């Protein structure tokens, strides 16, 4: 437990809060990087995911590509891209944007897929255009799963951004590697605890957001969970959305 | 390519290191997840506690966890044991949910029939619920296998030898072939373990093949009906 006391002392040491290598700057770097990488991935994945979800075409291909991307070890992709583009932020941006695409893509199209077909058919039969169906029916109803995908991608990027400090001088991961180099366990552990705290905080925020985005009518009409009946795994369990490599 | 041919021994050694790191967590996570998942499925209170805990555990990034475990357990940072513990924790976190959902997916009528013909609670679990949840458990274990193989490479940055060492070494020495070889071998190992699990599933759960064939036959029959 002594080790944790040392780590806490390191976290609370005011000397670690100043300068370009201080905790606040590293934290902002880490968060900013995550925001940009996840936004870039969403910009690519959401339209494609909506298209797949709406037309029902290309799902097999998307699953195959996502599965293939997921099997690639993050560290391998990071170091390989870093060799190509050089040390700096370029490699982490490319590698982590690629890694964040599969969960968001899966969230986008499976959000559309879990919608009752009858709902969409009724929308069509009352004369809605395809664009209206997407905008007013499919997107709101599919939103919880899309957010689940973005949550998974965000956590994955936050985790991997730590690893990316291996090839670039940024983020909270620097404390881990700096401590490793100087054999300063308090710094390694303190940095680790900060990353864990950040990840759990984001997880908490997303849990709240995910609840908020369930359309009111859907939340009201949801049948109470009957534990005696055979339940089937909820759509959120789709490992394509929830499973990420850290 | 020449680098690969002249370093086949190294590649083989790292692959073996990687197997030692990744196979025990896959097996252990299944062993731990079955009782925990059962408990999560059985009582409302334990469900909340276990599923929340596993969800939070899964949200913890791997690299920081590798640093925290030695402080808790007292293992050395670079020891394979440290990594095996961390990877097992992730595997359990992922698998517990799958086990709970798998057990919950067993049809209530089937369970009641088992009670009616005189099965005890213990034998219902082993002879009815667990086998019927089998396909779901297998699917979960396959995800655990692939993610464990991929995650095990991360240990290389703290000096634990694995296929990931090919990434760190290749990066530091600027050998692209070494990194690519590492990626290919990691993916291949993941596919190999995944394939092994599928095979195991066919042996242990032979009825799922029959069911799939049955569904296919039904589809064909329906299609014929429609076109007729």
C-alpha cells in the first residue's frame, strides 16, 4: 500500500502541475487528442454506418473489415505508422482514427438494424421520404446504440493514447514511460492512476448520456424487465460494439 | 523479407512467449466467469454488483493496469505473471456478462421441463443450462481469445517478451519487416486460437451443427414454397 501512498503524493505534488510537462497540460493533450481522433473516426464511420443500416447492403463487408481491423494489434499499427511518418503526433492520429472506426460503424448500422421493420414500413406508408425516414425515425431510434459505439471508441482511444506516448511526446502516457525510464515507480503508478481515473470518468459520463438519448416514447413504452422469462442478450451486448482492444 | 528469413528463430521464440502469455488468461477467464456469471444471473443484487464491477474493470486501460497490478499483488513489473493476471481480469470482465446473458437465454420452458422430470438444481445447471448456453459462451470466448492475443502485445513496452517485442524492437531499430512480421503473426495466432475454439465447439456442442442445418433446410423449403 506504501506504493500507492507514494503515487498519491506524486499526484498531489504541486511541482507536477507546472510547465509543459505538467499534469494539466498532459491531461489536456490527452483529452484533445481523444476528441479529435474520435471525431475524425465518427465523421468517416457514421455516414457509412447509416447508409449500411438504411439500405441493409454492405453489412457483410463492414463486419469483415471491422473484424479484420480489430484483430490488428494496436501497438503494431502505431509503431508501423510511426516508422512511415516519423515520430510525432501524425502516427497516433492515423492509427487511432483507424482503430476508432469499427465500433462507431457497428454502432451506427446496428442502431438502424434493431429498429422494428414495422415502424419503418409505417413511416413509409404515411408518405415519408427516405431522407425523412432516416432523419426522423431511424437516427433517433438508433441513437442509443450509436452512442454505445462512440463510447467504446472513446474508451479505446483514451487507452491507446496512453500507449501512443511510446512514439510521440504527448499525453498522460508520458508519465508512465518517463517513470519507466528513470525507475520512478511513484510516477509510473501515479500516471497510471490518472489515466484510469480519466477512463472511468468518461465511462460514467457516457453512461449518463446513453440514458439521456433514449427517445422519451421508447423509454416509456419499454416493457418492464421480466427476469423469469428467458431474456435474450440485449443489442448492447453485440461484441462488435462493446468489445475494444485497449 | 531477408530480415524475416534470417530471424526465424527469434520469431518462433516470441510466438511461444506469446502463447504462454495468452493461453492461460483465456482458459482462466472462462473458469472464473462461469461461477460469477451464474451468480450474476441468479440474484438481482449480485447481478448489479458483478456486472457493474466487470463493466468498470473493462473500461480500465491495459497499460496503466500493468503498472497497478504489481503494486497490488507484488509481482514484478516485467514478469509474465503480471500480464497473465491483467489479461485474465479483462477476460473475466468480458466473459461474465456473456455467461450471465447466455444462462438467461435458456428457455424457461426447457428449464421447467427439467425440473418436472426430476433434475436437481445442480444437475440442471450442468446438464441443461450450461450446454444450452454453450453457443453463446463459445461466441464470447472467441472474442476473449482474439482480444487477449492482441492485448498481450502491449506488455512489450514495459519489457515483457511477446510478439509485441517485435514492434518495440522494430520501431527502435527502424526495421519495418520486423513490425509487419509481428502484426502478421499476432493476427495469425488470434485466428489459430479462434479456429481451435470453433473446432472445440463442434466437438462439444454437436447439436448446434444439426440446428444450423435444420434452419438452412427450413429456409430452402420456405424459398421453394414461395417460388412454387
